[in-house]
C-alpha cells in the first residue's frame, strides 16, 4: 500500500498518480482505479476525479499474476559471495526479476538455484533479495541480499547515497568537456508513457561523467550517479546529445557494430558490508562484445 497527501488542486487523479508512480504506466494506473485499488479519503473514485489539496490517497499495488518463480540452473559470473550477500556480473539481455513477458530465465531464477532458500524476502515473491536494479540491456555488477538484515542495511546505504556506483558508457559523438555534471529532473514521458524523459514535473536526477577516451565519432565515459531514477544515465546522456551506442529507446539504435542493447556497463560498486562493516570495492569486467568494440576503436583514438 502506498500513501500520498495531495498539496494541489484540479488535476485528474490518474495524471496525478502517473507523476508520483514513475514506474507505473498511466494505463496501469487507470486499471488500478477501475479495479477499486485507489482510495481518496477512504473512498473509491473514478479516473476523472480531480484531486484537492488535503486529499489522502491510498494505492493498493497490483501483485504480478501468472508467474511461477522457480530456480533455474543458469550460469552466472559470481564476483563475490558470503552468507549475507551475493554479487554477480549480470550479462546484457538478462532481466533482473520475473515480470509479465519475462516469466523466467531472470537473475532471480538463477540466484535462487545457487542460494536455495537463503534469499531476503523483503523484495516479495517476485523480487527476493533484489536491492537495486539494472536495465535488461545494461550489463554489470549487482548485489543480491541473502537475508533481511543485509537487505535493510544495503537499502539504507543506497537511500543515503553511501553506495558509489561507477558505470562505463560508449556514446555517439565527441564530448567536449573533460568532466561535467548533469542535473535535470526525470519523470515519465508525457508523449510516450513507456519512456522516461527530462521534465519539470520529474524527480531530481544527478549524473556525473568524465571522459576516458575520445575516438572518431565516439566517446568513452566513466559515469557516476547520485540518484537512481529509471533509465537515468540513458536519458541524461541522450538529452545532452550523446546517446549511448545501441540504445534502441533513447537513440535510433543504429551503430556500425549492429549492437542491440546499450553499451552501458555497471563496472564497480563501493559500499560497506551490511553485516561485517568492512569497506568493499568490487568490480565487474566488461563483456566481450564491449571489449571488442573498444579494441576496434583503438586505431581511431583522438590524441589529447
């Protein structure tokens, strides 16, 4: 159950909630309203209801249906594992947790086969142990919690920006600045509800980047994020004119290597172990296809 106190007047409730629930489409929100899952001041309303300052809204989240979670013996690149956490290098193309359209062959299915019953239940049936996410076509490092204590601690570290996430991105275009910060709010696109966009109505999103190498027509970036908005790096880089190579959503996806899925890799994580208190630095090697592209670009490197 999610709760919201309204501080404005006159907006349709489906439009209001689509801004608050950025990971939920407007169609899904309208379905929640139709199914009596949305309450205003303890009463159900229609999608056309216009909110008033002081309204208290309750939203019963839909539980995924028709998905049977099962352990599957899928090979994983395990970077680190102990009794509290497991850290893996997720390949491009693997979905993190089951959902309609991707019922199995996910990271959760693979981790369940390795960890058996030792996964945190805080994420619920569909997301056991999942503390943070990576897009399907983003490769790299991701932590899974084996128990609730680890899950709660890691979630707090992420919330308080104490986990340093470093990404490597190959973008189209030659970035002029050596280092820069992008501070633009991100929310669901009003033109296409399946996409995110820079919008005044969005939530704060801060991305830092620095140039690692410049090539003819391309730039290799190191990227760090302060916030974790959906598709944040992809949206921000596309917004300033440097879309990620292979991104089929926030670019035209065309590239000379015919790569499908963005050349974006979660390289490393710095955090405090949730139980031992030890400072951790873990790194995930670049996937072979990414390494191959960078090797081909060596001859096109622009001298600093």
